[in-house]
């Protein structure tokens, strides 16, 4: 009976191709947008994860504020997107405490400075300026393509820039030796980073548009203060990572008089936090997109109600030859489920096309996995069943005599 | 044991002042193998009787036994099953599903029985051969003539080996040649031992029946056994008999209805166009003529 109903459903879809298509449209758009959004989120997660892997598993990050809540096993169960915005930055003293911890190979401060760099008349407002120390390339595991990074104790007005800054501010690939203005002071470019992996939508800053200057120079620019947003450190050995992280945490806790207004994060923590934030974002946007699925379901319901009215005579015939109410109900529910499911398949095809277009035209790398497709199809099927029940009940409850009279 | 036993069956529509009595204490018993023709004017309750017997409708009061089983008070679900297994319907307008092929239409009742597709198509093919339409198996109903479509409908009605075949004016929308074919087929089916119940307005079709039942205002007013091939006496006596129109009537048109004298012999031959003086008219005469016109 089910296969028969399936065939009837396919027949009626084929019979009214355009109407079926427009009925499906809501589901197609809904499924396509949900799948695309989730796949973008998954893609970003994957890229962030790869970047974290590239920097090495032994990197430890110290940040101001409590970035995430952890349960007793140290696993992160919620992350705060805005915590680093509202917290006071770390201080130079914190940097001393961190680098003074035993078994710490090196600790690199990263402090964010305001200021728009300028070369002659050209300005680059989207460039970000960081004060840091000479170990940064090691910490980020990133090579200098031209020139060299400044030394550890450098206090001259020198700068290392990301490749985008070279292109947009200096209009040349290798502006080594050129100078730029930053808050009234002149900085000489000594090195240019290799292209960083650019991850759109990642919570991290894009280092391709960054200008790095020595901490001493940064202090001078910033009224002799150095607000530190991040300290990157590496233990001597990978095996010491957890112990070092614990030591750093307890020493910082001491120096902060027991206030836990900072976070010591391993790479695994970073990964979970970034995933957590992306999950929040994608689920918000997905929820909005899911509304279109419901609207699509209502569209199916409308068309099915019309279809039931149109096919009253058919229902009468079927009942006269012995169809029970349940069999009529099944027929129409299956029909609406098939419409919705086929819409889901088209939606996935659309999202695959969107995926391709996004990969070609942006630096997003959306990932559509089989489970995502499977879930989308199941959801489409459910939408069809749920919104098909009301019209099907209407069909099943028709009086056969009345129905036969209506032609 | 009769196949159909109706005792004191009433069917009422509406309530209060507006109550319509569609069936009024109908008593009917039909034995296996009978070919019963039901006749009567419009609104006499023929269709309601068929709907009740075919389990499309429930009587308001009364007892209905189909094949030894009480079915008057069955629930919808069981009624549909009994309908599927014991009743075959043939309609005036064929009522085939337009988007299904002929063979699928014939196999439809088997599908609701849950039979596997290969098996039911095989059975349907055999049934189509019986009605002489083997070569039309994969045609759509719209590609058939009226007579062919009705034969498909007959095949569909027979596919479940029903206890009773209900035909509601099976030749009502067919020309006389196709009508003859369809009636011969029904007659063959009857002779093969099936019970057939047919509503018709055409008195000449009663010659295929073994019994003719006349209905009026929801009651059975006459019930007569006939020999096959003969038109029953009741019918000969009644108002239903063959057209009494003459050329004169045609010339006069509707007004001839008004001029018929009740005592005159059938066919108002004596009323000529010239002699147009109106005569006494009675209700009876008018009804007679009106029925004959139909």
C-alpha cells in the first residue's frame, strides 16, 4: 500500500509540475539556507581548528577576563563572546609573572593599540596595530617572507607588517625600509610576514592587516602604559604543558590577590571556545532560517488543502471501492511528505551549488557533511508529515456519497 | 439465506419540520443469483436504497443483513472493509480515476486489500480479458469510448468477487449500441451466478432482470418476478411504459401535456392541432405524461 501511495504521490507531483515546484519552493529555500549556514559554520570551525593545529599543541594563551566557564573536569561548557571587550587588560606585571614561571620557554605579549597608519596621503583605517616582542613569529609559527622580525629587546621605531598592509598602504610587495606615520611618530618597516591563513568570520583578528611594533615603542605611543590583551607562551617541552598552565594560573591568581579575572587556555580550550562561539552564532542564524522551513510547510498545507478539494471526486471513488479513512489519510500524508522530501533534495542541490559559489568567490570554505544532509532531509520529511496531517484528515473525513456527487 | 435482507429500514434526512423521509420502512430480501432492477421516479429513494445496500450510507433505523452479517450499525472502518470485499459498484458516469491506466483502475480495490502489485495486476489483466478489453490495459480512461469505460468499471466491480454488484444507471450516459453491449455483459455476469442490483429509468432494460422492484416516495410499491427477456406486467400497466409520443405530440410540443384527456387511450392521437380547445385536465394525466417524457 505504501509503495502504491508513493506512486500516486509521484504521479500527482508529475501531473502538476509547476504547482508542485512552487509548493516545494518554500522547503527548497528553507533547506538550502539552513544547510548553507550550517556548512559555513562548520567550515569556519574546521579552518580555526586547522590554524590552532598549525600553531602547535603546546601553545598556551593567557587572556584577561574569564572567557569561559569550565566544569570540574576542565571541559568548557559555555563561552562568553564579549568577555574580552569588557575586562581590563593584563598588565606588564602579569607578563613578568608569566615569563618568570619555571619551564616557560618564552612568553609573548600582544597588546592592541589604536591608531591609523599613514604613508604620505594614504591611510589604512582597517589596519590593526599590535605591540609585541621578538618571539611572536615563533609563537604564531609564522614565517617572515621579506626582511626580519625585530629582536627581543628592540625599542626602536620599527614595524613588521602583514602582506595586506604592504599592498594597501605601501602599494608594493616589499616595502622593507619604507616608513609610515603612526600617531605622529615615524616607523620603519623591517619585515613582512608571509600570508596568514585568512579565516573569515573567525573570532580571531586577521593578522594580514596587522602592524607589529616592539612593546617599548608601543608603550611610548600609549602614555608609557602597555595594556596586554593576550600573552602567548610555550613550555620547554610539550609534556610540561598542563603543569605549566597550572603553575601560570596559580601564580597569576596570587598576584591578582585571588581574583580570577584572567584565563589560561591551552589550544584545546581555545578550540572549544571558538567552536562554542561559532555554535552560538550559527544556531542563531539557523533558527532564523528555520522559520522559512515552517513557512514552506504552511505552503504545502495550503496546496494540499486545495488539492484535497479538487480531488473530492477521486476520494469518493476510492472510498466506494473500499478505501478506509485511514488509507485515504495515509495517501495524502505520504503525498505531502513526498513533496516536502523532494523539496529537501532540491534544497540540498541548491546548497551544494551555493557551497561551490562561496568557495570560488569568497575565502569561506563551507563544509557540507553527510550527517547535515541527512538531518536536513529528515527535517524536510517531518515538515511534510506534520503539515500534511490537517489536509489529509480533511480528505479522510469526506462523506463518500457527497464526494461522488461532486465532479 | 438471502444475500441481502432489509427489515424495516428507514432513512431520514434533516430534523423537525424539515425532515425528509428518503426510505420509509423498506422490506427487501434478495436471494443469491437474482438480477433485480429498481425503478421509480426521481426522488423515490432508489439512490438512497442503493447507498444503504452498498454501505456508503447507514440507515437511520432498521436491520440490514448482508451475506448473513448485521451491517447496519458498523463503524466506518469495518463498513469500508465490507464494501471492499462484498460490494462492487458500477456508476452512470463510470467513475474511473483519470490519472491511472485501465489496469490500475481495475486493480484498485485489490490495492486497498493490501495485495502485492504483481499479483493484483495479474488478476486485473484476467478480469479485463473477461470483459474483452485486454488490448486496452495500458490506456487511460480518457482514451476509451463510453462503452469501453463502463466495461472497465464492470471489471473493477468484479475484481473482488463481490457478493453483490450494484449498478446505478449503468447505461445512463451511453448510446444504444454501447448500452446493449454493457447490458449483455451484465447479463452474462448474472448468468454466471452473480447477484446484480440495478437502478434504471429505461423500462426496456428490465428484460435482463429476473425481478423488478418499483419504488415511490421511499417505499417499495411493487415487486415482481419476471422471466428473463420479458418486460414485467406491472411495467406494462404502469406509467413507465414506452414513449407514447406521436408526430402530433412533437408538433404540438409541450402544450400536448396540457391537452391529454384522462379517459382517452394512451397517446393523445385524437387531440389534433386544429382542435385546440382546452379540455378537462387532471393531475394524474399530467404526471403520466411527464413520466412518459422522461
